[in-house]
């Protein structure tokens, strides 16, 4: 995995694992690889992986079972909340950047709709190519 | 957390030239630390002082032991194998390590050799620079030490070998051991560093956790390192 050196690595590891959960590569109840294996796979430090997993355990997204390892929570509410949170983070970024371009809320909605429609067409074309 | 290394007021002069002056440095156990600095800043000297191969004034305690003669038993340093004749086979060198270092683990060495794709029947003189560096890494990591000192393990090495060496570091560093990796090219090892120590102006110019640098300044390790030299003359 390629990391952005400007952003704390533990934070990027968390985001990577969240992403794996959202795409279904990691499903509720799945066991995570051992800490050292994750470190080797991602080419990062074991301590940094531990920090990332520790925070995810505190958040309730992962559950640690003594002697067995770390598991993705089976609590669907928590996963749903995580997804909402990730979506909100992305939207916040887009919203702030568009606001910085002096767009009103109305204009932002219109532009987004327009973009999605155009994007849909473009992606359809690409599939048929 | 306990300290694996405690340096107090270390000064080292060579031919009347001061290389290091009043250095204080404490390293905790279980960390990977990047020792950064320009060529000639004193990184290798600092490592040789820690192993006891060079002697300065001040105190250096490794695992609480400040007797320099004892340091080599706690510290595994990337020796450049200059003492061996070019026609020495790699497995002979390994046998020598096994005899000299009681903590040299033959099983670990075998695993490392396989992982790093080294043919131990080769002679030292026949090795390319990258291959030789891999042999040095395998010998160094095969010891079960408390402190590992890797002196510029990536210089002149192709990127595939570099990746393998980085993976072997993550795989084989004992959990409670600390590893110091010196380099002047940071970007490739930045993701694996817990902390960076920057040697500049005859001393420790900065010592910070890597993620704290990213969090505090919003810049990468390399950019941070370079920013310390801004305005100064760059040598490379």
C-alpha cells in the first residue's frame, strides 16, 4: 500500500481498514490478520498498526478477543454509523471546497446533480466501449 | 516503558575535530528509529560509539549497562565484513558469527537467507553491492539482540531488494528490541519509523515521533528533515 507521508500513518491504516469493511473485503465477524502480518502486508511499523487497531477497538468497530485476535464487530448499528460517518467526512470536504468557490447551497445541489448525471453517462459509455 | 539506550553528555573528537558534542539521547525499547543526517554528520560515529568500537567522553548505557566492553553483546550492528577475505564463502561467515555471538540464531539466519534470496555458497568477493548488503542484514537480524543498528542499509541498492530488506525488518525485529536505521534518503523508510532522530551541528538536532511530525506540521518526514536545512548549504 502507498502511504501519503503528510498524513499520520495510523490514520491511513484506519481508513484502509474502514474501506475494506465498506467494500465487504472484511465482513462483520471476520478475523483480522495478526498485527505483524498486517504490518508486513502494509509495509508499516508494528506499533503503528497496534495504535490504529487500538483506536478502532475503542470506537467499537473492532472487538478484541483475548488470545484469539481482533474481529470486525457484528453490531450492524456500529457499522452503519461508521458508513454514515465516512460519507459525511467526504461530503464535508466537497461542501467546504465548493463553498470556498462561492457557490450557494442551491448551486451546490444543482452542480452535484449535473455532475452525477454526466458522470453516469460517461461511465456507461466506458462500459460499452 | 524502559530505555534500551541512554546517552549522556557524549563528546567525540577525531584529529582535534569535534564530531559530536554534548549529545544526550534516550531510546525506548520496541521502537524503530530513523537516524537522519547528512553525510559526515556523525551517524556512523554515533553507532560505533554505541557499540563500543569508538570511545568518547560522557556515558553510554545500553540496557542499563554503561561498560563499553559489554555493549557488543546487546547490540547487533551492520558490520561491513571488511575483516573477511574476498574468497570466504557466506556460510563460513555465518559459522564465524555463530561462534562469536551466543545470540546468533541459526534458524533465524536460514529463514532470512531464504526470504532475502541469498545463495550461501557464494564467496564474498563475488557479491554485488546489493547482495552484500542483504548478507549483512541477514547476519545482523539473525542475532537476538536488544538493540539493532543498521548503518545505511539501503545505499546503492535496487528498489526490489530495498523492499525485501524493509519487509525483513518488519518481520524479524523482535517485539521488544529497538532498531536504529541511519539514512540520508528518508522517503522509502518513512512509513516504518516510530521516531526520527536528526543529527546536525555536532548534536541531536531533533528527536520526534514520526506521526507527531505529520500531525503537528502537516508535512512528511522528508519535508520536515529538509526544512531543518533550509537556508543552509546542502551537500549530497
